[in-house]
C-alpha cells in the first residue's frame, strides 16, 4: 500500500538531529566518562597507592596473635605453685541478645542471665544489669577455663541465645591457693589484649623471665578455612621460662598451717616460720600468717599481700645471744664451761639490766647462761670482747645487710653504725636489743652455727634468675663466708642443746622425740614507732636446728604480740618441734643416736 | 661464480652464450614431486586432547583435594583446640586434687595424724631407731582457719519489759472467764503465733547446733 506508507518527513529528520552534532555529543559524553575514570585512576595509583594495596592484601587475610605461654613457678620438686592455662572470656552483645529472629526487640536478658549465672559462677543481678545495658560489648565472665567457656557458649547457642562470643583471656592458676602465696605473688586482671599484670611477689620480680614473647600468624582465609596455597607468615611465639624455687610445697604448706595454729592459739598479731637447708642455705619453707589466697588476693587485707618474714624488722631478743656466744668462743675469750657469777640485777652506766626470772646471785656456766637465757650473764660475758670485735662478728653473721634472696621489699634491719656504738649499746645488743633484723637474716645467722661456722647466703630461687632490678639471685649466686671456726660453732651447738633440756633449759617444748635438738628462745620487747619506746608487747621466737650434731634443717619461728602470756619457749618452741619433726620425716633423716650434750649449767 | 665472470669479462661478448647455454644445459633442474609423508592426524590430536584433558582434570582434582585437606586441617585444628582445653581442664583438676591441703583433708577424714617425729625400721636387723614411745604421739592439725568471732552486734542484749502490775493477771482472768467466739479466735491466733515462734526458735537452735558442729570440725 504505497499510498499509506509515510515518507520520512522533515520533522522526523530534525528530531534525529544532524549526524555531526550527534557524533560530537557522543564523543563529549564518552570523554567525560573516560576522564572520570582517568581521574579515579590517578587518585588510586597516584595518591597513596600503598594504603590501597595494603587494603587489598588485607582483604581475605586473617591475622592472629600466637600467645606465648607464661612460665610456671615450680617448687623444688617440680610441683606447680603457679601455672598458666588457656582461658577464655565470655562476652555478650546485649543488642543482639535482646533481639529475636524477626528482628523485634525482646527482653531475653533474664533468661540468659539465669542460664549463665548457673553455669559460669557469676552473680545473676550483675549479669542481668549488664545484659540490659545499651551497648554492644559487655563482659559476662573472665578467665574461664577454655573447656567450660566453649561448652557453655555452645549450649547457649543450642538454646537459641544469640550474641555470645569468647575471646582469649589467659588464666593464672595457683593450685595450692595460699601455699607460698607470700612469695609467689599474683597477677591482676589481664589487659583487654591478654597481657598479664603482675602485681606482687616473684610474679612481678621475674616477670621478664616468665612472660615470653607473643608470636603472630597471617593467613589467607576464605569461609573460615585457610587457603591451601595462599599467603601465610608465621612468627612462632617464644614461651616464658619456668621459675624453680627452692621451696618445698608440702613443707611450706605444713609450716603455714602450724604457724597459723600457733598464732591463733597465742592470739598473736602475726607469725612466721623459716625452714632452711643447713648445708646449702636453700630456703625450704618461708611461711607467713596472716597471708592470702593467691586465687583471690582481693579478699585479703592489703598488708597481708607480702612476706612479713622479709619485709618486717624487729628486735630478735635472746636468740641473738647465740651469735654473741659464738663470737666469744671464736675469739677464744670463753669456753662453754666459763664460770660466771650472775647477780640479781646489774647496774650499768645508764640503766639497770635485769633477767626475765627473779633470782639472787647465782653461779652459771656460759652454757647455763644460754640455757637459762640470762641477760646479765650474757652482758658479763660480752664484756670480754675487744673494741669493735662484737660488731664485726654480728656484721659477718649478716645482720644489718639485706640477704638478697630476691624477695620484694626486703628491709635490711639495723645494726648500729660503729660511730653510734657505745658500751651501753653493746650491752643491749649482746642480748638482742637495739638491733633489728628480718627473719630470713636471722635464720641465715643461726644457720651459720649449724653449718660449721660458715654463713651461706639464703636463697629462694634455684639456679639463677635476674630480678626486675637487674640483680642476679639464686642458689648459683649464694656465697659462703667462714664467720666463726668450726670448733666455736660446735661448742655453741652443744650449749644450745642445753636450752631444750627439761631440767637445765627453758624450752623443753621444742624437743623432737628421738633427736638431738639445738635451739634458742627469744622473748623480746617490741619497740613501737608511735611512742619511740617499748610498748609492753613482745616478739616471741625460737631458732634452732636438728640433728644437733649433724644439722640438716635450721628452723626459725616467730610470733608477734602473743596475748596469752607465752614466751619463746612455750609459744614458738612447740611450733619449731612440729615443723622440724615434719621436715626430718619428709627428708628421712634418721636420729644420729649419739648421747645429748651434758654441759654443766651451774657450778 | 662472480669471480669467474669478472676475470673472463673481456671474452664475455662472444663466448658467453655458449658457456651459459652449456651451464644452463648442465644446470637444468627438473621439478621433483614432493614426497609428502602424511603423518596420521588422529594420534596427535588425541594425545594433545588427552594431555589437555588430563591436565585440566588433574589440576581440578588436585585443587579439590587441597581444598578438602584445608577443610580437614581446620576441623582437626579445632578438635586439637578442644582437646587441649580439655586436657588443661583435667590437669588443673588433678592439681587441685594433689593440693597438700586436699590430701591432708582426706587423710584426716580417714583418721590419720601427723606424728611428732619419724621412726626408722632397719630392714637388716629389724631394729627401730627413734623414740618409739613419744614419736607416735600425733596431733591433729587444724586445716582451716578459725572462724572469725561472732560480732557482738549480732547478739544484742535481750530487752526485758516488765508489764505494769496487775495487767497480766487481768488478761488471764478475762481469757479464762470469757466464753464468746471473738475472744476464742483471738486466743487461737495467739496460740498460732506462739507455735510459729517456737518453731522459729527450734530452727534457730538447730542452725546454731549445726554451726557448733562445723566449728568442732574446724577445730
């Protein structure tokens, strides 16, 4: 139908436009688009291309920290006093918890709180409050053993609870709770990235040794799986090293229980016991009471979080008569049978010296002076020292200088300076006043007698380790020094044996059935820093070793401020006997079977 | 050849056609038919196909197995994590059981005591060394700290109220004399209250007794 077919009209041609014009417009459009691309290219490649390259590389890469295991703290037999475990923290996203599958807001907090508080040992109400907080991140529980945490979170998911997840949170376990807590210390709550916070004790002193270095790993990941041939870089973690102590966990435990019993029975303020291997100077137990549970340090008083045996100084009292006697014997000024006439009281330059028991003039041998713990007799004997000689002996015994065993906050005690040393000072120091010591120092000093006159530095760390102050401590660093002759030490030990004799001495309670025991009691007035005087309270103590003729253990027990009126012999003596008896049994030390010392005490 | 031409350049005009003709005659080459040895196409093509296919399929299989082992590695790693967590949990439980306190608790439950000193039996001659009479004297070691003393605030002195004289007697008289229901009901209520109080006291006493027992255990 040729008549109906419309011919291309002028209007249609005008609408399509001129081909040249259309071409130009098209080119301009293409050019604009291309220049946008070019601009973007310059932006990507020209300006900071590295950041984009990194972003591209990070896409699909998973980076994780390979945690270094913190070293354990072990006792001398390898029993753990502190060890690390892989813990997890359970965290909740309250927004996700309180949303159901359709995205509606619901209150599922009570249900979940009930479930979790039952399983994870957290408080229901605290948890409820946290789960209702407007946030995306709330702690549910920290330091949960990995197995428990995973099980609980999986179970919660099965029950339809959403929004729970677990993160790494290493746990530090102290399997024996309060045993050696005074030495080991504890860790605070770790930082969010799992870095532990050592707060006290060896945990803090040897943190560098224990902590190790974290490693890292980067993997190309897809849907939770490593890509087989994808990039991966692994820097292995370097685990922390173990720290081995010289402490024997069992003996430490027993000593702590005995000290606690003793302090509570005497209604004292505090108490301590030190057990030392006489031959090596290794501290087998260093017990403090009150102490704390290393798994819950916040439950205890802050003052109990250290070791009083090392940080507190006090006047040792009569125990230091042993040192005076040993010095006198070594200097050749006396023998155990030296005869002394001891008056009822002794007037010296500035004051009158008395004895703890009232007596008229009595005739005691030097052994008797020690056995009866006569102050007057000791002062009379110490008059035989030449000038400065006594101070030299006491300094050599280690008084006035820190032991350097590696315990934090050690107080060195006070041995008066030679310039302040007067004859009155010497009188008082002879029987243990006007001089202050810490218990570890005093144990090492008494151990000198047990170890044939050779003083060994006490040590708490096996081998050698560097403290955070950069000092090397440990058994490898312990030095020895001959303070008195072996003969003088032996004679002193024979005199000390008379102390525990039921007739001759004052501390029959310190006897160990079947063994020869040498020891010395101490009942010292306590100096109060408030009034600058003796405040009427006492420090009672007992230091000794067994077997007396072949010493294996030197034990020192101190109780501060007993309120039951007991002295060194009646309070600390029995505790000494218990602890030493236990040590002898544990290390299977048979009795020597020799007859006990029968030095005369009177003449 | 070129040197030949150049040296004999003078005689080129007359001699050349003859020589060239002879050379051409000599050099006349005939086209030899090309002996085309046609290799069979089929084996080659199939070899290439097999190689290609084998390569592709092999690569695919290799990739799949790699992927498979990646999955396996992931699941094994997860299992290792779970198992090591379990091992750790068990180890820490074991450590709890080996705690000297726990051992002592169990030993004391069996009636064991710490002796004052050891005795030694010489297996060679059967003699016992040590002080046998006194070494066996054991002592029970208190394992737990004493409970803190009960603060006096918890036991306030009882408040004693002396009623004004005669009041008590009147009430008793009224109670016994009156016969109406209201009073009876009141009496019943009083009786109930008394019974409640008694039961409360009993339970208190029981709990106290329990506490005493606990204290004794701790001693």
